[in-house]
C-alpha cells in the first residue's frame, strides 16, 4: 500500500516536470526570435521557428523530444546556422507526425504566396528519419533549393511500399495527397543528395525510387537507420552539409569523408558482426587484425584472441 501511494504521488511530479521543460523550450524559442524572425504554432502538433540572419537559409525538421533530450536544449540546426551566419527555418514536431498535417501544407502555401524563399541566395532542405521525407516533399516550395536527405522514405502509403514493414503506425497518415510522394516533389529542386544504407533491403528499395538525374544516391552501409547519428559522431556531418548547401556534395567528396568510418567503432563492430554472422572466420580475423594494427581496440583484440589464440 505504501509503495502504491509513493508511485501515484511521484507520477504527477514527473509529468509536471515534462510539461515544464516543454513550456520552457517554447518560451526560449519565442524569446530567441523576439527581435529577428518569428516563432509560431502550426496546427496542434507543429511549430515553425525562423531565425533571420543572412541570405543563406537552411531548412530543418526536428522532434520536440529530441530537442528536450539534447545537451543544448535547442534545435540542432540553431547552433549550426548561427556559427555560419545562416538563416534558419526549423519545423518542430511533437510526436511521430512524420510532418503530415494540413496545417503544415497551408503554412508552406503561405510561404510560397509571400515569396519567402526568394529572399535567399541559397537554400538547403535538410532532414533525417521522419524529417527526411519532409525535406524532400516540401522542397517543391523553393524551386532550385538543394536537398540533403538521410534515410528518406519515398512514401509510407501502404499500397506503394507494402514491402516495407517498418513504421506500420504511420500507415494511418495520409501520404497520398499533397506533398505526399517525395520523389515527385523534387522535380524543381537543385542538386539532391539522398543517403541510405543500401545493405538493407528496405533502404535500397526506397533509394531506387529517387531516380531523377539530378538526384545523387549514396550509401552508408551497415548504419541502418542511424546514418545522421553516425555522420554526426564521426564528425563529418558539418562538412557534408556545407558541401550540400553549395551544390558540391559529390560521390567523390562523400567517399573521402566516409573513409573516416575506418576509425569509427560502431561501424567496425557492425562490420565484424556481419562477418561473424555469415560464419566467415577468415574475414573476421582479417578485420580484427586490421583494426588492432591501426587503433587501440580492446574489443577487437579480445575477438582476435578468441578466434586465433593470439595474445
């Protein structure tokens, strides 16, 4: 009885703290744009943040939960844009909305009517995960804009992607009307770069749907749906974004930066796991020897010792 009373008493406090953090975030973002830009709700579950700082604009798509859990308590694009003197337009979603909301459609319609994007010399739409589809779909409102989309879904309309059993809850959302099929929305874009993990069946099939000649399709193998996380922790995401903004993110540039995976532990562990799962003992030994020669890697040293008896 005492335990039940304690739990019920603590739960409202936890909820109150969560609501307090949310309210504090909304207030911070409102204060941030008090002099330059704006911050406004867009429907019931989205907000639009615009920081006016120059003629280069980055458009990002973020999750409220991600912002609240971050070290800075701010959208990731805020600091990135500020450090480069870029303007920043950020759409924030509360929950897994996949940015599918008629209120958002009307907001982008208004931006078009106001010729908002014409005030900028360069525009980049950037998104990953849920926001990657949005970055591709809404780029149609800014003809000539560059796009960088990490793990984008072409669509989640059930009939068209019945082969993709991920995000089944999102099948209830509308991907068949406005801003729905991402590859078609890219027809007026500048240079588009999409990055998938082509070692995964679903990722490869989505990638194949982005087939226009102005789309560059790249692969970050073994990273699954964590490509943004991997690129960020490898320290190469800023370089890729800057190159994408300037329309010079080529396969050669990406390959050069992607070589840094050779010192990225999560990638190396995934590579070893794949070799061991396939029972390719010789390859697994080669991987461990290569890694331990180049890096201080206790995990690979232990695996090597287990497979070969080497110390």
